[in-house]
């Protein structure tokens, strides 16, 4: 049972860690280049989780972007102000 819980929690922790890095990635938004926030989702054994839904939310809980991981578990968001 503990392994099952860990298997569910580990991917969520990975996403949270990546999203906490968003303020660093969001610096220099004044340039005209499109910027992205990307990361990956893995299970507790380190295998990529394809087809996982990832949601980027604002501090107040509004959904800013959604993405689905590819076959390598990778997701990518355009910067929130990029449309």
C-alpha cells in the first residue's frame, strides 16, 4: 500500500518542483522571444509517464495552461502572457 501511495505522490512532487521554478523561468519577459516552461513527469521508478495531464495555475488557483506529456513524459507550456 505504501508503494502504491508513493507511486502516485512521486509524479505530483516532480511537477510541483518544476512549477516552483517558474518564477526563475519567467524572468526577462520583456524580450520578444517566446519563452516556455517545460518539465517531465516520471513514476516512482523513474519511468516517463506518457499521456499525463499537467495544469499550470496562478497563485489564486486560476488555470493558466494545460498540457499533456508526450511519450517521453515531457510537457511544455508557453509563458502565460504569450497567448
